[in-house]
């Protein structure tokens, strides 16, 4: 008798780089998971691969300028005399997921292709649970998030400019991540200088190119 329904497991792969053989990487990762974690693969099981991993292996990125050009092409008007697309006047972004590491770059590309951008956020949290404010904040101010719409001025008046704890934790985590990367690089260089041991340095989790570009 089957008593467990659908369950999902996340498998950790090596860092995926452009031109990597994704088929071999995935197969080896599944084999390692079966061997080390004692996972049983059954008929009908599905192995899913995120689009981000596929894009990384293909080198399939879009620059901020390309995003801006795409926004103009979709929402702008052509300037026939100059042979180019005019900037979009005013564009709206509704309920974005703020924790996506690509959202800031996407927003920058959209803003570059438009004269004005209005972002509408759901509160107290976005659709995946990233909180702007707490439910206690909502109750204390007698707000109904299902009917009350706040302007930026309203939000600042009610909640000020204090950082949400989730945002603060994210910033701290990013700083720690950078410090760890610098420490690894420093000790690797010291090791190479004093012991003359060949080393291979891996790129950081977020490279400068990744921060400037978006899939």
C-alpha cells in the first residue's frame, strides 16, 4: 500500500559553466545522489532541470541594453526618421518577486527602455513570502491588504524607512559570502607563494559579469 505522495528532492550539482556537457553533469549528479544518499529511482520518477542551469550551460544571457531594446520594441513607437525605437513613456510592473537575484537587473533594463516605471508590490509579502512588513504592522495600522492600496508616500508615513529584517539578513549574508570568497582567494595565494603548490581558483558564486547581465 502506498502511503507517501509526491515528494521532491533538490540535487546539488557542480558549478555549471558555459559549454559544460549538461547531460553528463546531470547523469553523474543523479548517480552520486543514488550512491551517497541511498535514493531509489522508481518507474515514473521525473528529473527536472531548471531553465537557469540550461541557460548557463548554453551561455544564453541577455544584457541590460538588450532588455531595454526589447521593452522599446514591444511597447514603444518607431522613430522612422532616426531608424530607432523611441522610449516607452510609462510602464508598470505588477507584483514582482523581489528575492529573485535577477530582478534588480531586469528592473534596470526595463527602466533604461522607459521614461517612467511604476512598481506595484503586494503586501505584507510578495507571492512567495518575502515580507515587506509583518502582519502585526498591518493589524496595528488597521489595514486590509486585500482592498487597501498604499502609495509610496503612504507606506513611508506608516512604516518609515526602516529595513525589513529579511532584507537586512540578505545584506549580511551577501557580505559574509564576499568575505568568504576573499578569504579563500587569499589563503590560496599564500599557499601558492610559500609552498609553490599549483592551484586552480574557482570563480566566485556571483561574478561581475553575472551581476551586470541577466538571463
